């Protein structure tokens, strides 16, 4: 572990001590939870003991100490060296066992990551009941979780450059462990604060995972592998959240979904041993032998940045974002991302509480939603295959169309035109998770290098912005019935489908250098 993870950092002792302190801090909260078993694990209104306050201090200090232990030495020199290094995956190389193992490990990591925010929808009904809160107050939890994901996406982008891909994932896992104390919090306010911390850790995981995968996978296989890993992680996370809710919540209350962050977070720390470090990070640190071993495993190669690349990125700051085709394509993708946020962080989060209010028990509601996720699971393979072998444009459009069908199903469910929520929820999970898995790769393939970062960032921001808007409405107690919610979201989703059909471009098999006016220059320099 010293040689592969924490070599050339502040200290293995600090990281181990930090993880131990965070774990001990969580364990000190467990007696409070167990003490309430005869009361149905209801802790609202109980006073926090000295051991719990000590536990919270240990968690805060432990995260800080673990972060210090992971911090590399001579960071300024590393960041300077990284600017002149480019690590390129092979173009047409076949997949090896190393690639498949990496994909499997990252799917498991994303399942753990996605499971955290997905659990919110299954905890809110219990929180409303125990804390005697209305839906508007309970909506503070997903709202601050989403704010945390936005902050985490930005902060972890910086952390990944400083700490490396692998260490930033480990730091997320340590924070996940700390957030499990929400399962023993007697106060709703502490739950809200921990939701922000959980969202920050979860928000940073996805872009770091995609960046690591894109660096390691052969270009020929990059598109479908990103779709497959992202899709399986999203569906698996929702299935894990709903499945654990159906199995454990009836006995241990909603709080158990938070306490699961302890074993799953520690599992992610141990899983870090199977995640390779970024070769670019190792080269910037001067660890050339380790970088060469990783590049040989994955077939990558390193080179210095070219003058053409530097000039293109510099010119990109002044590229005007104009043109009917440009705006049509960007608006279409941003609108689709916003609709994803409205559904995933709005409608699907409200659905468990809505089913409970209509007479379903939490166990039955969770079981139905778990069945929906299970039905959606194999379709991710279809989406990945279609994106690579059939059409990138029409695969994205198809996922939007499936989402539209799911929205119509929710509309029919609310008017009792269909009896079970399984099919419409399955369609929503299939559509939205297929959409978000394809949307960012497709955006990156649809715009020139000079503006690719800005456009991809705008679409990613819209995916979070839709959810934040939905939860802001909930905080203001302005959420209409789910039938009306489905109808309202259906309109922009249909518009996004039309715009993608009109302005979207086919990118399958297309050299991304063709998107740039100076593409011949890039081709000549090997970019």
C-alpha cells in the first residue's frame, strides 16, 4: 500500500490514523441508535451525549488528518510539470483483462457513490414522520445534498489534480464513512448539514471516475465503456438504495440507510487498492517506473503538449459561442440535462413519499421501486451497444424518448389508469440513466476542442441545476401533484427530443479533430 497509494505523500500513518478516527467517531454514535430499538429507533428530541460530541470532533479531525496524509509533497512542482504532459490511450487496441478489471472496480465504486444520494428518497418519509416536519422542510435535505454535489464537482476537480485520481476517490470514501452518523442524529438540522457533506463527496466521484476511465480505455472503446460504467453505476446505486430500504427499513427504520455509509465507505477505502493511479500524475511526480508499468498494462503512451494544443486552448478563451447550429445543439443538450435533474432529483425522490401517502407501506413501495431498477439493469448494456454500434445521436434521442414514455406512465399512474408503478418507474430509470450516461460523452464529441470544456461543463451544470430547482420549489411548498409534475417536465423533454433530432450530429466513428477548423494542424501533430 505504501508503494502504490501513499508513496511520496505526507504519510501513511496520517491517512490510517484519519480513517481510524473517523470510524471511531461513527462507532461512538451507535449506542444512541441501539438504545432506541425499543422505540422503533426514533431518536427525535433526545439529547446528544458527551460520547456523540466527541465522536463528531473525531470525524472532523479524522477527515482533516486523512487529507493531510494523502497530500503529496512539492505540489507546486508537480502542477507545473503536469502542464507539459499528455497521456494518450491507444486508438484501436483490444481490451485486456486490466481494462475489464478497471471497469468492474469503477462500477462498484459508482454503485456505492450513487447509492448515497439515491437513499434520500427512501429516508424522507421516515424523517417527515419522526421529526413531524412538512415536505417543504424535509426537502432541505436533497437540496443541500445537490448543492454539495455542485461544490464537490468543482472542488474535486482541483483535488484530483493535486492528490491524483486514486487518492481523491479515497478521500471521498473517508467522508462517506463520516456521514453515516446521520443514522443516530436526533436533530433534523444535523442531517441537513451531513447531506451537504455527503453530496460534496458524491459529486466529486463521478467526474474523477470518468477522467480516469477516459485516460485508460482505448479510444475505439471509450464511448461505450463510459456509457456502460456510468449506466450500471447509476442503476446499481438506485437498486441498492431501494433494495436495502425494502429489506432493512421495516426493522431498523430509515436511519439504517445512513448507517450503511460506514461499511460501504470502508469498503470503498479498501477498494482503492484495486484502482490504478493516473499515469499523468505519476509522471508529474517523477515516478516514471510506476507510470511506465501502468501505461504498459493499459497500452497508453505519454508525450509532451504540442504548440498547436497550447494555441488551441489559448484561443478557446476567445472563441465566440455563436451560430444557429451551435446554439440549437447546446440548448438541446442543456435542456435534456435539466430534465434529467428534474426527474432524478425531483420526481423520483418524491415518488416514495407519494406512494406511502397513497396507502403503500414503505416496504412495499421500496420493493416496487427495486423491481423497477432490476428491470432497468440489462437495458444499460443495450444503450452502450447502441451508442457504439448504431448511432450516438439517435441513442441519445432514444433515451429521451424512453424518458418521455416513463413520464406519461407516471401521469397515467396518478390518474389510476395503470395499477402498478413498476413499469413507468423502470422506464424513467432506463431513460434518465441511459441519458446521463451518454450525455456528457456525446457533448464532448459534439463540440470543437477550443470550447469543449465550456460546453461539457455547461451541460453537466444543467444536470444538477434541474434538481436544485425542483428541490427549491419543494422548500417553498410549491410542488404540485406528481401528475402535474410529470406533465410539466414532459414539455421541455419533448422539446429537447425535437432539438436533438434537428441539431444533433452523428459522432460515431468520427475523428474529433474534424470538428476543429484547424483539424489538419492537429492531425499533423498527432493530437
